[in-house]
């Protein structure tokens, strides 16, 4: 966008007028113009939605150019796993002068600052968007987004391995189960590093920490799908939550995890540390009454792998 001449000013004025026409909240139209200088400052950054209420509290969703959708379906850009949320609930459109929110004829509606959205809304910084029981705050400043992302990272990530911590991954699993109840597939993989106590006893706890960090790095970079959640369940045990994934596909991922760990050279202070893992893989079924029940059944399959010689994947027969 050019500045410093008459044609640029007129162009900016025209865009400001266009923005005023779509600047709505609920059924009321607000006048809120934006000039070229403000627009340039705004779009040095990606605007974002910060979750300030709901299961995803603290999560930051950047809004790239183009369109993104919000809904209960696992395939949505922003997935909100609540029964009050429609499968494809609302849409965000990032245009040159801001972000437009539109409700997609959802069953329970979308609210902006307490007003029901009946037509496209041009968002302004600080707007509160309520979808189901989740409330998002719209921000357009990089500092706000970075600060929230850092807080969210500290509260949801394991400090040593940088994968999700147990509390977060259990919430993610619970939310995914709610979606699975509507007929979508969901699988989990449990991973336990074999003879990890021996690694600590032989090479020291610092070497053990290295193995944990390196294992997670390998899985995140080479195996785990972008839509999956890898979390540290406890000690040397990890879990992968895999929404919208068939049992056969999940078993394939589990086998790649096993092979990746077995074939990688873990070298600490010049010494090679052999690393293998035992795994269990399971698909969610309605008979599982809770996330803990689901995990317990998968843990029994992991134990089967250990009984049968370790360094293997076990699934339901």
C-alpha cells in the first residue's frame, strides 16, 4: 500500500467507507473507520483469537489471510468440541482492513459482545466472541498474542520434553471423545520406553532426560500427524490422541513410532544408548465410560506388548 500522494489518500478513504458499511454488532451498525496508516500497522501482524473461557482457555488461534472456520467438527480450523456448537458454526474472513465474522446458520448462534450475530460483523480489538460455552477475545497486536501464547505454553507443555502435559492431553482426549460420540473415529496410542530405569542407572539421569527429549523431538518432527496431540502421560510413558483416525491408520502410526525410536542413534557424551518402546493402540468405543477407562484398556494392550518381549505394538484382537 503506497502513501504520500493524493491517489493513495482517496484509495484509503474508499476502503474506510467500505469498512464502515460492514462494521456491525448484532443488529446495530456502528461507524468505525480505519485509515491507511492504521491498516498498515494492523497487518504487520497476524490478528488472533485468544480463548478466555472454556476448555481451551489460554489457547491462541492466529488468523491468516483468507478464510477459516469454527465448529465442532474435528476438521475445522478452530475445533470447539461442545454439543452447543454446530459442526460448521462460524467463519472468519481476513480482508485487507480487518477480520469479518459470520455465523453459518448455527443452531445456537454466535454472540459478539453479547449481541446475536445476524449478518457479517467487522471485528475490533477487544471484541468478545461467544460460541457455545467458549469465549474468544479478538486481538490485533502481536504483543497480546505472544504473551497469551507464552502463558498457554507454560500451562500446557511439559517443561522437559515440550510436548503437552498430562492435564492438557486429558482435556484434549475428553473433548475428542465428545466429538467421537457423534460418530467420528478416535484412536489413542500409548508409548512406554523399554527398560528406562536401566538407562538412568547405567548412564545417569541427565542422559535419561536427553533420551526423553530426543524421543519427543523425533516423534513430533517425523511421525505424529499435525492434528494429533502428543503428551507426556507420566515418567517415560507418552500418549498420542488421534482424532478422525481409523484403527488401521493409528496402528500404522504406532508402528512408525516403534521403528523410529529403534533405528535412531541416541548418542550422549559419545556413548550410544539403545532405545526401544512398547506400544498399545486402541479405537474409542461407546462402551468406554470415561477417558480414564479408555486409557486403561489401551494400557492393557501396552502391557501385552511388554509381556510378549517388548519393542512391539499391540492392538485389539
